[in-house]
């Protein structure tokens, strides 16, 4: 009986808390909705700018070059036999995909 009463008190407490949070959000949204939207778009733009800077600085390009050169230096000569070299889709589930042998799958990893 006591435990049941405590459970009801906890539930009532959380309902009141949720109601207060919702009430506070409504007030903040009414007063500062423009600022909240502006902050969201600003943070999105900052993220896109940093991605663009990483791309333009060649970080991604250098990584791709390193991967390709490592694969060429390794015993992965079979990749050059593919129709699209390093751009070849692997697996028959793709439209132009090919199915490498088991050993080729292991060398790819």
C-alpha cells in the first residue's frame, strides 16, 4: 500500500515536471523563436563550412590518394583487372557490380 502511494507520488512529480518544461519551452519559443531558428541555421552552416574547408584543403583527396597508392603497392593487382579499377562496385547486388573471388575479398580488406 505504501509502495503504491510512493509510485503515484513519483508519477505525479514527473507529470508536473513535464508540464513545467513544456510551459517553459512555450514561453521561450514565443519570445525567442527567431533566435533559436537562427542558432540552428548558424550551427548547420558552420558544420557545412568546416566540411567544405576539409575538402578544399585536400584532406579527403590526400586520404584517397594514400589508400589507392597503398592498394597499388600491396599485392592488389587484381583491382586493375576490374572494368572500373578502384571505382568498381563489388557484389552482385549492385547493377554493374561484380563478384570477386574469396581471396580477392580478403585482399581487399
